[in-house]
C-alpha cells in the first residue's frame, strides 16, 4: 500500500488543482457574459449630448450625437474587413456647433474605392465614444506625410489633427459619406475565451487522472 500512497496523493492533489482552475474559468465566464451584456446595453442606449469631461474607462462606448461640420483634416488607419478586403479607417477632424474639435471615425473605405472625402456642410453624427487600445510597442510609427497610421491611437491622432482626445465611432453620418462604410462599435473585439479555458483544464484533469491510473497499474504489475 505504501507504493500506492505517494502517486495517489499526487494524482488527487493535481486533479483538485486542475478542477479548481476549470471552475474558476466558469466563474469568469459568468462574469464576462454579464459584462458583455452591460456593454451591449450601453452601446444601444439613447444617444446623449457630448459631455464636457470624459473618463476613457467609464465613458467608453457611451452613445452620443453631435452636430457640426467636418474640418477637412483626415487621416487613414490601415485596416481590413472580412469579406471586403484591405482598406483604411477614415478618422476625420470635426468641429461641433459649440466650437469643440473632436475626432470622428467615419468608418471603413475599401482600398479600391474612390473618394473618402468627408461630407461638406452641416451634418449630424450618431455613434459611440471609444478609446481603442490598438497601439503597442510593435506598432510602426505613422507615416505623417501620407497621414497613414497603423493603429487608432486617440491621443496621438488628436495631437496631430489639433483636436480633443475624444473619438466618436460613427454609427450614422448624415449627408454623403461616399463609399465609407460605418463600422459601429460592438463587443466582437472583446475576447471571451473562458469556456475554452475551462474545457482545457477539465480535459487536463482527465489526462492527469488517466496518467495516475496508469502509474498505479504499472506499480501493481511490478508487485505481482
């Protein structure tokens, strides 16, 4: 019996740890689903007027509506859309009726599509506030001469176009938006892999118990 004791204890303890990790991922899954439901409800809420101050964490995805004019300043962010192909997100400067200058993500312009010039005259934009976290240490520096960027970096883009560090991702733009296709914010970019992680831990538990049983069987063979 002493020969069985150590591998049995290791097998039970290891399985207990793996099961606890799987259960923790299930709790995380429950929390993430509630979090995503809250975000979806916020995204689809009634648009409000643009506030004077913002918190990139608490105000993220807040629906807003603004009226004003595009300034004519615009930059392109290298992007792509499944089923369409490569292209650019068009980020334009916008001056509201109250004189504030902000950024508008007008949407996606396919690479071969002509134009992309912002609408002229008075327009209304409905969308959601967003501060994307796309840039990291591996992101190339923008080509400022060509106004070509490789990630939506709101503070840097705002400094370049002389606006507040506020970005509205357009859901709807009145007037002629050309071939630019609005790309409203949604929760598709927020990872939710907790179920896969839980299944992985539970699968490892089965493997661990199987290896423990195999070891016990080999010990028994040696003692027979």
